[in-house]
């Protein structure tokens, strides 16, 4: 059992495997991105084949999209593997 964290806290949770390269992602990894000037301003879940699901503020819903676009690649900070 772990405590409650915000996204930045989960991105640093040391008991979960830290992934620093998108080339090492596996399905189910939690993705953390630097956006809007925040150290960690956005999160997603990797679903494989360069795709993620995440809550899109501009679309107002959960979306499936590429996490390998230049924007997301440059915003990527790390991922955590829970299991």
C-alpha cells in the first residue's frame, strides 16, 4: 500500500521501476510529462505501439494518441512501471 501523491510524487515513487527512455516502455507504464511550466504537468498510460491513453483537456475526454510525436517526446520526463 502506498500513500496518496500528486502526479509529480508518483513520478518519483522509488519502489516502482523508473524508465527514462521511451524505447524501454511496456504496456501499462505510467508516463509523466513536463507541460504548462510544471515539473510534471501531464500523465498518461502507455498502451503499446507508441500509443498512450490520457485525459485531454482540449478535448474534454480520455483519448488514445501517439506519445512519440515531437511534442510528447520533448515533454517526456520519465515513466514508472508499477509491477
